[in-house]
C-alpha cells in the first residue's frame, strides 16, 4: 500500500489517476466517508479489483478510516479494511491500495505496519518553476494573458496548492468577464495584477493573513 499525504488541493487524487493511466492498471475509487456509511463497500470494491487485476484501490479521505482506533469512531471499519488488505488466505497479488489524507498525524500504528500502507509519499504546494509551467498551460488553454507574465503571477500565488491556483485564475477571469458584461464593454482576455489579487483574496483569504 501507499499513503499519499499533504494539504488539500496539492494533487494527491490527480497523482493516483496519473499512476493508473501510466501503468494501465484498473482504478477503483472510494472514500473514508463512503466506507463508514457502508462497510460492505470494502468487500464489493475488493471483489471488483480482484476480477480486474492488476488494479489500484484508491481511498480518498483516508483519515476517516485509518485514524488511531483508540480515538476514532470507525474502528470496526478499520479492522475490516486491514483484514481485506491482508487477505484471509494471504495477500492478493497485483492489487495496490492507495490512501490519501490531509492529516497524516494520528493514524493507527497498525495501518503503517509493513505490508500495509508502508510507503509514504508527501505532496506539497509546487515550487516556482512548476507554478510558472502550470499557470502558462492554464492561460494558454483559456486563451488569456496576464500582465507581467506567468512569472509575476506565480510570485503572487506562492504557497497555494495547484487546485487553489487554478481556482484563483478562474475567479479572476470570471471577474473581468462579468465586469465587461455589466458595462457593455469588450472582454480583453487579459488579467491585471489587481484582478489576480482580488481573486486570491476571495478564493483563499486565510492564507493572506499574517
């Protein structure tokens, strides 16, 4: 098993999808919340994965079912999941479990034991060069430009997760388009630094606090 951890929006789910696409393995997804609501989903998704091997079973919001059983509310589901991973007659080959969590602290020690979610992969907000690439690709796909170029935009959005960066860009575009529509003017398809700052304040205000 693999444990993907990091702040929200840093690409954990996208990483799973990319891994499945690159390897050609079948992908079956669920969430911790879904498993708590219906523990039989564990057996159902494991059966589907066994029939489609090689396969990846992805559990989003993994902390819901992987947290320390001494304090969690889902110990029965956690036990069932760990038993499924271990296999009654031994581990099933060619099935990879991946759990994603925003909160890696407080997970049950048994979850991290060898043979379970042993390997851990951290996801963090992108570095400046990656941000520039991402912003450039986004603007190109939308046929928009930005004053100062992607480099200046990346500097203004430092520290944000990929999902938040895209959300800020989209919010800025929406602001400009809405303002043009209300004034009866033409949409210039160009963002200013002020457009970006206002969008960031709206989308991710907390991260601007000292």
